[in-house]
C-alpha cells in the first residue's frame, strides 16, 4: 500500500457517447492533505469525482485507493468486463464475477472514501440524527434475528452508531438540531450535516463537491475551519471541488487544475496562481463566472 499517496489516478478517461469529458487525467493525492480540484465550468471536475467515488464507471484508466490498510482498485470493484484470460484462471473469473454481481459504489465507501454532492442530497423528511444513523447502516449490526431478540451485540452496535452520530453533530456544531427535520435546517446547516453524514462512515478520504456553494462569508469561514479540523484532528484527507478561489487558495496544500477534461496544472497555491495556462483558462471562462485567482 502506498504510504504517501492515498489516491492515485492514472490516465483516467470518461466518454459520454461522443463527448470526451475526461482525457488522460493523471494526479496523486497525498495522505493527510487538503487538495482541490478546480477549473472553469464544464472542465470535468464532477465527472472526476463521480469516477473516483464509483458513481460512474470510467471508460479507461486506473484509480487506486490506498486506505483501510489495503489498496483498492476503484475500477475493479465496480465490475469490469470479463477478459479471455479469466477463463483459464478460476480465481480471476470468480473475482470478476463477484464484482460484476455485487460490486458498486458501496464498496468504494467501505474501502475508505466518502463524498458529498454539489446538490444537497439529505433525507429531508427524516430528522438530523436519523440522517446520520442511516449513513451507518453498512457498519451497524442489521441482523434480523439480532434485532428481534435485541441481543447485546445489536444494542451495542445501535449505541455506537448513536454515539458516532452525536460526535459528528458536535464537530459540525449541529447538536442542538439533532431532532429537527433535516429539511428545516438552513442551507449552510444542511451542507454541514452532509459532511457529518459522510464522516459517520469513517472515511480516510472525503470528497466535497462545492461545499461553499451558496454559503455567506462567515459560513465559508466556519467551513474552512471545519475542513482543517478534519485534516488536523481526524487525519482525514480532504479533496474538494470549489469555485470560491479565496477559500481554495487559503486552505489547499495542493491543487489540480482541469480544463476541457485535461489536467493543465498541478502544484501548490502559489504555483497555480501564477501559472499562465491557468490564468488563460479562467480568463476564457464563461461570462458571469466570478473568478479571482
Ligand atoms: N452524465 C453525463 N452525460 C453526458 N455528458 C455529461 C454527463 N456528465 C457530465 N457530462 C459532460 O461532461 C463535461 C464535464 O462536466 P462536469 O459536470 O464534470 O464539469 P464540471 O467541471 O464539474 O462543471 P461545473 O463546474 O459547472 O460543475 C461537460 O461537457 C458535461 O456536459
């Protein structure tokens, strides 16, 4: 397992029919860093996230997640097509069949990666704490018999899930809203709840898709602090997509810039701010998009 890089993305390609959304995207994310994926509208940022998190099956390339003490090929656990060589190796055949039948984005999450979405996707008719309990269904004891007989292991796992939910509510400063409906929270609070929900699955890396979108400056400042807490106090690697360049430059250890589905620059905030290719890509960005590098 790579100690240095938690995520290794090599030659990632994603085509939607004739649209080449990603073309040979290669980058590494260092363990324990806050990294940002930036680029003008339509550059391919969300498509990269969707490939990393298993929501899209990439057309080509490799994504290796080195977390939970093992290497996981994201492409493989989503279920790859059979190869001729599988038919002479029963082990390879079984592996491929297993992932084809039971593979999916849940295995990427189980391997240590979780995400939030550009458009908030909470269960708005459920309470705040229920949203966090639902997120933990994969790790909690959901054995039917254990539930009927209310066994001690079942009770313990329920208690742990509740404890974890309240722990993360505390971190995102939402404890007092635990029993409110998620849909009743303000926009900024819902964004924080999404982060808490993703953290409840104990990821080693969290991917945040435009976490500051729609937040006012003080909420953005609170979010920036929270992201630092995730990195510094919880050893969580953070990868974010963000259009708020002030926040990106302030918080990021490393930045990857995409344009038209290709990586045009990688480096620390100072390298990126002064990179002519990046400046040109942003100056050519769509009208109305506010960008200050
Ligand atoms: N499911 C899809 N089907 C067809 N085309 C898609 C799909 N998802 C993305 N695309 C196309 O891929 C390209 C990259 O889109 P993507 O949403 O990844 O860009 P982005 O950098 O995240 O943009 P934004 O900053 O506006 O969110 C665009 O041309 C988009 O239309």
